[in-house]
């Protein structure tokens, strides 16, 4: 769905990118062909007339779906939509009203998910309807675009109607229009290549999950039947004066003294370093990394009971010097391996370890008194880290790793997320915070977690957060930050069919745009379809 300046070359380009993924892409014309779209004032008038009239806006989107479903090569059971700016707000409306929650207007039951990019929440959205099914919502937001208050209100509204959602916020200083290649208004509307890349790849995975893969638990490696190509071993080392026993796993055919590999450290949850951390380490080795599961508590710390875990985690959580010293000592050991690339390091942490990752992002490489971390530490990922107990005070006079944080909508409070976002913005930390719902609580990646309302495994969130983290490491170690390539609309390969589409929506003449691969999408081999809703300057 278009942004506020109407359906134009921007929406056509995004449609071509979706056709590259194997979908039928349909860029909808929300304003209509006779609506003026030449000036900023025209865009304000057109977007406001729809934003202030939900019946009109929803009717236009519904009419576009009606047209889309006339194509016999579209799989009516596999539909999605994306919206930018003005269109992004429309996607939030769709998630709120659901398939049958708006008076007099219905949306196809095959509409499985919607994605909103820099949608803008300040003007509000349709009241949530509870007695309806609804598509999943994936929302991408700049940390300096939507306010914390608006994000909090949206999260609460989605939880109240049990909507399935993922809200990802990016910083620092990410403002409006971060996917618009030409946006260049400092502090207001600015293209951001990192956020465009991350949000687009997240959305591609979202559609794969909706249309093809479905929701599957992340496969847990069998530690007793690892292929012979892996080397895995226990590792004795000393950290902060304490004897520790870690675990390293890698592929020696890939990682050698002459062909060094990036390395990822795994920081344990509160019950110590055990088979869970070993399993996650093996998953990282599958990605081509040296994985090192650190032992934060030490070999002589009791870890047999719940009371032991409370005592051990509390003794580190209340003593940042002790905790950071243990992590630093593990990095010292990791860097003794001559097959590790010291310029390409990362870390992940779960539960207790996730809080440690937030601490690392806060203190940075040289921001903690007496303790330094390797400059090669490029990024850290936190899973259900728990923020209620606080974290180290942010240090401003240091470099720091990027932070990727995965949080359950019913695990960390909105207030804690708001405070963390503000703290990260204040020190210009690079971050992505993703929240998942509804009713996603603690331990959502722990395969055996089964305590309703407190700690519960969630296969969808585990899958989404893991794939997001794999992309995060690829970006850190291999791909770097590259602008998403803008398709050349005048030089599309001959394999694509692309054409303007005349149709009527809500009694208004509209001119949309469809693009697809006819070799893939036929009446006998139907394709999923994704609708693109314009930004505010029209399609």
C-alpha cells in the first residue's frame, strides 16, 4: 500500500522486488486517478481525507483486493500486504480491524499477514475489533519516528485482542522514510541503508513463514550424534580468578590458522552453562562460525537447584564488575585459538546472559572501569534477557557493539523497553529491538520451557528471532551494510510481466500496477500475492 504521495515508481520498484521473491505483486492506487498528486499540499489533502475516514481508506484497500483476486494465477489462500508511510498506517488498521471487524467491509480470509514500514502512529488507527480473525502484523519503526508512548499504546492494543505481532524498532536517530531511497531531510525523513536492509530481509522471511515454511520449532541439535566434520570439546580456563569450564565447537575444515573464522560467544542462562548453550553453539557452528559457550559461574559454583541458580545469578547480576570480568575472561580464552578471526567477534546471551548482552552494549569496548572488551566485538544479541533488574549505566566515551534484542511482549514491561530505548539513543548506540506477541513470556527459545504465563517455548518466536540473528551476524561479518538495490523499471528482464491495471474501488477509478513471472504463476500453479499500499504522494 502506497505512502502519502500516492502510488508511483517507489511502489512499483518494491513490487518488482516482491516479484523477484516469486510472488504476484500488486501496487494499489488508494487515492484514485483523478485525485491531484502533484504537490506537497495535494499529498496532505489526499492522505488526510483517507486518514480521517477509515471507511473510505478500508474501502479502497478492500476494492484493490477484489481486483487482485480476479487474476486466476493468484492463490487466494496466500495473500499479504505491505504499506509505507501512509500505507504503513493502513497496515496497522488492517491488523486492528481484522478480516470482518470493520462495519460493512470484509477482507479475504486468505490475507495472512501485513507489514508496516515507517507507518506513523501519531494520528491513531482504527479501534481494535475482538470478534474477528486477523492477519499477523510485522511493524518496522524508527526509534526517532514513532514515540515510545505510541509504541506502548499499540503494543497494549494488540495484546488486548490477542493479535500476533512483531514490532521492530531501529536506532539511533532513525527517523521517517528510512526505506525511501531518495529521502534526505536530516532529522525528519532520511534513508538508512542498514535499516532498509534489515527490515526488508525480515519481511522476506515473514512472507516465507506465511506462505511456505509455516511455523516450525527450531531443530535442537543432537549433541551425542554430531557429524564427524565438527570438532567439539570442553575448555578449561580461568576468568576473574575463577576456574571455568566452557565448550567450543567448529568445523576444522573451514576454520584454520590460515583461513580464520568469525567467532560467536554464547553466554548462559541462569541455570549455568549446560546442554542448552552447547546446542545453540552447534547451531552457530552450522553457520560457519567458531562457537564458544562461556561458563560464567565457574566449575565450583553449585548449580543443582533453583536456589543455587538464584544465588549464582544474583551474585553476578548485583556485581557488574564480576559479571563483566567473567565475560572478558572468556573472550581472552577465545582469542587464544589461532583459527579465530579477532576482527570478527560477536556474542549471544539467553535470560541471565541476555542481560549481560545489554550490559555489553551499554558499557561498550572501554566504558567499564578496569575491563576492556575486544575491538573486534562487532555485535551482541540478547534473547529474553530480562530488564527489570536494570543494567550497567551507559558509557558515552567509548565505541560499542551493535545490539539486537529479542523481547516477549509479556516478558519485559513497556516501561523497561522505553527506558532502554532512551538510554541507547542517548549514547548513539546502534540497536534493533524486536518485541513479539501476543502473550509471549520468558524463555521463548528454551525448547523445554512449559510454565504457562511465566516461561514458555514459542516456536514462531524462536524461528523468527533465530533467523533475524543469523542475518545480523551475516551483516556484521560478511555482507556489511549495503543499500537495498532499487530495481530499474525501464530495464526489467523479459521473464516478468508488468502492466498498469484499471479498476474501481469504493466507487473511484483507480490505476494500479501488477508484476509477476508468468513462467511461475499460472492458473494451474497459482502464486501467493502481496499487495503494496502507497505512501502519501500516491502510487
